[in-house]
C-alpha cells in the first residue's frame, strides 16, 4: 500500500491544488471544503494530512471507490445533452 507522504511529494499536491485553480473554484473549495474520493482517499492519514497542509476542511465519501463512477454516471446525461 502506498503511504500518503509519497503521494503528496510526487504529485506536488499543495501547488497543484491551491495555485492552479481559478479564483472562483478556489473560493468554492475554501468555503465547502475538499471532498476525497477514489483510491487515494483510502490512504491512511490522507484526510488529516490534506487538512494540515491546506488548512481546508476535508471529508471522504463513505464509499470512495464507488463515488467516482457514481459521479460520472450522473454526468452522462448532461454531457450527452451538450453534444
């Protein structure tokens, strides 16, 4: 299992998350918090470390591996309407 330290250092998460976003999206994240989903959400200490590094509240889906697929399924009708 990958340890969260290597995930953060390899991704450069702090810079990616906080500097490459538009001000509108950044404000929404600060206001609403960070929502963790997918496999890396399951890394031990990920939520706590992310909160520590960003000073932004983070929460994890009850089924993080299923959340990504569920979100994409919800978006399919919207995407097909725009094409």
